[in-house]
C-alpha cells in the first residue's frame, strides 16, 4: 500500500537533507545533487576506473533524459501546426526502490536530472517490493533514505514481483514506465536494453534501465566518490541483498585472524561474477 508522504524529511546522519517544506524541498535536493554530479563529471579524476564511471554517468543521464521526454505529457494545440507541451508532470513515471546499491546510484542520477524540471511535486512516486524475510537493516535504510530523497513509497509484500507490480499498477493506472536498477550481470539482465516492455503475461509497463551496463566496481566507485550513504550491511561483507534466509556475507570477503572471523566491506570486491556468491539463489 502507498504510505502517506510527509511534508518534511528525515535525513541520514552522514548527509543532512535540505529542510524547507513542500515543493521547494524536492527542488533543493535535486539541485544539490545536480551540482554534485556535474562537479564529478568536470573533475580531473585520478584513476581509469573513475574515468569509466564518468562515462557511464553521462550515458545514464542521457537515458534518464530520454525517459523524461517520452513520458512527459504533450498535447496538440488545434490552432497550431506543431504539438505543444502541456504543463509537464510525472504521473507516468515511477521508480523501483529497494535500498540496494544499484538503484541508489540510479536514484541519485534521476534526482539530479530533475533539477530543472518545472512540475515537481513534494515527493516522487515509487514502489518497494518487500522481499520475503527482509533484513531489518534494509527496511530501516529504505525508510530513512526514501524520506531523505523525497520518495512517496508504495510498499508491496506479495508472493511474486509480478503480483506486486499488478497491484501497484491497479492502484496507479497512470504509470507507464518504471525506472529499475537492473544491471547486465543480474539474473535475467543479460539481454536487456535501456528500454524494455515487460514480458508477455506480466503487467504492462516500460522498464527503464539507465545503469544496465555499469559494472559492480563502478557502482561502488560512484557511491564512495560522491560520499553517498548506503545500507550498513554492505560494510559487513554483504554484496547482494535479498532476504535473511537466502543472503549471507560474500565468502570472497571473509577474513580470519587472532580475533576471529570477519568480512571486509562490499566495495573491496572487484569481479562482477563474484557479486552474488553470498546468495542462495
């Protein structure tokens, strides 16, 4: 169900959120993130990996811009020879958010892209499909970060993603496209493009994948370079987050010493193919 969207935000301790109420607060947040992302893109970064992240960021921003162009209302003026835009709005766009690293990168870029959008409301519509047996730490981060980033978050706990999306679209029939933080190395991600309609038998909407071609290490380079707060489980060796019954610290990050066994943080992993070694499925 969709939760009421507060008029003010709860910020995370690491990154204070802008405090004005209402529409201006979302504009202020988007403007701040736009400034940070643009500064990163103009930076003379010291490593080849960060240069690749800059390139990936530019590509993702273009995809997001295309989505905004596709799913902003346009109407035909009967007295004009060309279509003219009616007051822009975002009822056709939503955002799939689960607090994970990939959709967090996408969310930052989405918000940065909205810095000059003229029709922002106080919050952005979004959906959180709650996994079976969710981690309390993930649920807490989703709650805090969705408030910080001004998401009007609809939570659905269903037997399947298909059922969750069906319920969401039944309650939000204007939605035509949903931003999704899927990457190429995720399950069922190998053949996806930037824009893909849902498969036959699924509720119909366009899936938008701006970060589809990002690599695991690039995701972490972006988050750490821009100092974006993330879920605490990543610092305990978890590299891919599901539920408590099927997700464990990644064995590739296991360390052992005189004080016992511990796991290094997720950002120390390098290889895409090792990302899901802590998942049972």
